[in-house]
């Protein structure tokens, strides 16, 4: 089984333009992400998929693999499919890795990769929710799963609703899971889902994966106990990350 790791990286960002090229103590953000992802033992190839020549040239300059993709892609999933088509070899699966997580743990990539089989359509990581803050945060996508470990539904609301308990006691009454945003797609399924139109549930929750569920695709979930990587969305997030780097030095 051959797995392609793709790191989508756009230059334009409403909250942090040019963040893939932001300096992080002598290395850019995208360079740090790339080197972390390369530590994975299961990825056969890693490539940065970007719509910007500056990012492309930079990745090539430090010895990385990159490909230029169209600028109008509505999501990282669509960019991943174009990057897959641009490869000169066949891959069975693609793992989509966020380009703004410079501390990503390669073991999480391998955990997801090791779960893949010929029957897997889509796969992602989940983690048990440990705090009421996580449970109630709209920024945390929650997920409920069936007895086969497949996702039934994702929501920004706390799910399931525990009817016979006070919300403050819910964590002791049921298992709650949060979504960890690392996706694996079987190559043929990746092509199919990029042809789907946005769905009603997806629009309501602003969660792309609901489009796949609404159209009958199966999302396998894999539980992880590892800490989720820090996502850098704003210059303020970058400052926090730099403090962590300095403490690690």
C-alpha cells in the first residue's frame, strides 16, 4: 500500500496572509511542518500543494517536494486531489496534513496510516473529550460513532444529548469525542468526493465532512490519546508558538 502525504499551503489568508512563509526561529512555518511530516514511517512521499510560486520556490529551495495547484479550490480536499493527479506515480491513499501545524506529531500520521485497508474509504482521528470547555466550544467539532468505529455525525454542538443528566455532569454519563483534523482518503474516493455539491448539513455546521456522510460515504475513526498539534491561524498564534520553540531550544 502506497500513501501520499499532502500538505496544502495557501499564501492568501484573511487572518494571516503569507503565513506558510512566516519565520519561526530561522525556519519558515511550512519548512517546519514539512520536516515533521517527513519523520512519518508510513508515508511513501510528501508533497506541498500550493497555489503560490513563492511557497513553491521556497519548498524546492530547502529540498522539499512541491506542486503548483489552482488558486480557486474551495477546500484543502480539492487541492489534494489536484496534487494527487500531478504525481508521476500511483498511490492508494492520500493523507491530508494541515500546513499550519509546525508541531504535528508524525506518530499521529502513522497511527492513521496504519488503520488503512483496501476497504477503507475515508479515515480520520478522534479523541475523548476531557473538559466541559471542549465539549461546549463551537470551535471543537464533536463526533458520534457506531459500533464499527465509523462516524455517524459531526457537530459543533455537544453530541449526544444526555437527556437524564445536567449538562455539567454529562462527561461522567457518556463518552464524548472531538474530531482531530487529519484525513486519509482512498484515491478513488478522493476523486468522487471532490465532485459532490455542498450539502445542507455541511452548510449548517460549516463542516465539510458532513457532505461525505450525507452522500453515503463511510468515515472510519481512529482514537488517539496524543495531544493535538498547535494550529497557527493568526499572528498571535505564531507568537505563542515561538515562545514554545524558545522554551524547547
